[in-house]
């Protein structure tokens, strides 16, 4: 398992936890928005690692947008859940399928 894939699993679970309205809002507000900055940094790191591994990067791009838009109350939870879905899908996609699609064009 590559580093980018492992990081995507971690990011996906964290996004899912933060996306749950009551839990996520308390964590984010209680820690003075530091979790949002940490998630943004993790998405940027995962984006570059995925690019290096020729992996999918859409979920991380979406996660960066979600981190920036986290200041809009209801939108933040929707974007976090969608980001978690995209990132976990990318983490679960077999690497053979990725290389086959890249070679195939």
C-alpha cells in the first residue's frame, strides 16, 4: 500500500468524523478551527503524494475547497461528507485499475 493510499484512508475517516454535525462542530469550534487547517494541510500533502504515485486527486482537491468553505455553517458539513466519500472511494480503488486506466488513456 502506497503512502498516498494510506493517507487517503486516514483523511477519509477524519473528514467523516468532522462532517458529523454535532461532533464535528464541537471539535472544530473547541479547538479554534485548528482541525480545519490540519485537514487542509493533509489534503495538500495527499494531493502531491497522489500526483507522484499517478493516483486520483479529485477527492483531495474537493477537500481543499471544503476546508476553505468551512466558514459557511450548513455547507461545511455537506462538503465534508462528500469529501469523505470521494477520498474513501479513491483509497479503495485498486492500484491495478488506476495504472490500467492511465495506460489505456
